[in-house]
């Protein structure tokens, strides 16, 4: 069986392009505060500065995280929200400036 060179080239390009889209390593901690509001904290586990946002019910909190730092606790706007209602996104600062986040 002979492998078509075009297919080999296509597979090689796909393999190497995946590394360009690697997300930074973050850890997310969810909790309930004493007033029964769900809250979230994001930790940057890389050595580079990150641009992040946490969104819940149309409310979006944007912030930057320095290397190996944690964000403040970000709480929900209503006690009916739970941890699954949060949306968290972080990317390297140079890419967030290009994408307009």
C-alpha cells in the first residue's frame, strides 16, 4: 500500500497546527460563600500573563492574571445560580489583544 503524498502532507499540517491552539493551563475552584452565593476562582498555572473572563447570566468580569497567580473570588449575582452556570475563559495576553477579548 502506497500512502498518497497529499494525504501525508495534510495530516502533517493538521498535527502541527494543533499546537498553535493550545489553551493555557488554569485551575478553577468553585465554592459557596457564607451568604449562599456560588463563586469561582481561577488560578494561572503558567509562567506567562493571561487575559481571562468569568461570565454568568450576561455579567462578564474581565481580568488579567500574572504568572502562577490566583484571581479574586467572583460570585454569582443570585443565589439560584450554581457552579455549572459559570463560564470561564483564559488565553495568553498577546492573543487576547489580537482577538479583541
